[in-house]
């Protein structure tokens, strides 16, 4: 989004988070309607929802370069992990 849509890093980060919210809600509703909700998913989602505001406040304090580096590192680490 930064390169192709010329958004600032912080705006791209926020836009991505909004997309993840709706994707997560759609997936949750699909699993719920099929009766296959996993309690472990709830245990992982609850702390994420409760700490999202803190993460957003922290990201706001970072420069665009630092935020880009952290997100790049986490993305590479996640790809390596899986």
C-alpha cells in the first residue's frame, strides 16, 4: 500500500488492521455457523482484541522507517516459522 497507493506507513498499517478485522469476523461467523468453533481460537483472540489499542498507541510513537522495519522483521519471522 505504501509503494502502490502512496499511503504513509502509519495509514497503510491502520488500513491493513481494518481489513484483518473484517476478514477475522467473516471467518469467525463462518466457523460459528458450521458449529466448529475452537475454544483455543477464542483464547488467542481475546487478548489480541484487548491489547490492540496498546499496539496502535505504540505504533503511533514510531517513525515510519522503524515501523516498516519492525513489520518487515515480523513478516519474515512469521514466514520462516510456518
